C-alpha cells in the first residue's frame, strides 16, 4: 500500500494540489525524514548496477513508513466543537469529536543545494480545520494533543520503515542510545554520517508552523544531526573496506 492509497483508505481529504497551488498560509507542516543511511543506500543503488535491485525495497520501505505515520495522524485527529475554555498546560476544556483531516503530501528525494547524496523526506501539510465525523461540518482542529501525536507518528514511521527494509533487503539496524535514531549497520553506512550531515529541506516558506517529526525526542548535542551544517570533503561509502560483501554477511 502506498502512502497515497493510505490517504484514500483512511479518508484523509486533500488540503491543496501541490502541482498547481501553494500550501495555505496557516497550514502546519509535518516533516518526516528517512534515516540518512537509507538515503545513502538509495544513492548507491541509483549510481551502480550492483545495488540497483535495492531501489524497490527502499521505496517500499519509505511508503510503508509514511502510510504508518498517516494512519497514526488520522487516528488521533479531532476537532473542537462549541465553546472551549482555558485548561492546564495551555490546553482547552470542551467537546471534541473524531474528524477527517485535510492533508497533502509532498515527497522529495533530495534537498536543494545539497546534491552529494539522497536525503529522502516528506512534507505533510495539515489543515487547521477538519470535518467532524459526527455531523460533517468543519471545525477547528484540536492541536492540544498533537505534541504527543507527532511523537507517536515518528515511532510508527520508523518502525514500519525499518521492518519493511529488513524484510525485503536483509539490512540490519543499529541499536541507538536514548534520544538517537537507528541507522543502517549492514550495509556498513553508519560510519559515513560525519561526511553527510543532516540538512533540512525548506520547500515552501514561510508557514505559520513547522514540526520536524521526532525532534522532540532527539538529542541536539549530536554534531552529525545539526541542521544545515556544512559538510567537509566527503568519503564515498563504497570506498569503505567493509562495504563489499555486506549482503553475503547478512
């Protein structure tokens, strides 16, 4: 199932047409990033025949991750109906109802200005109003619980992506410490991360709000995850002595 099919199945409504329109100015952008080593693997698969058979599994894993994230998002979508009053921790007290969300996905392989390797990521644009499943009317989206929801989205996205790629390509994942994310260790791409740092895509700006999904649980003192850090001269992953033969090892 592709993420687009997932949108249809879950009943999520399109927010805008990215081929002809810009995101609404008040849209919320949810930014999903594949592990950087997955982008490295995708890049290697496009560059040489030896790993070209991995393009399909990488794309399938990416779609599985986005579909899982959308399912998590749609499951927790609610609208605020009627009067609401201030509550604890900047929340409100009032009636809420399950809702159909307005969501548009824009998928990218790379980041403009950084063409060294693929950095697979998806922009999910979320409307601030949604349709109540009770009466079919539009109401303001309940954003109070989205801090918890976007953490669950990150877990669902990464778990689905990792399981899919392990099942179809036989890769192995690292066991990250608290606050870090799993990366590929077979093939041995983890050691290349210092040469290909994290860079975020700013496809459309400005928007009222942008949430990089999972950042709330990420350690920001990791020098390899700093946004827009300028890379030094990079080592090609295939030049690593341990790279050849990883598929035979797993």
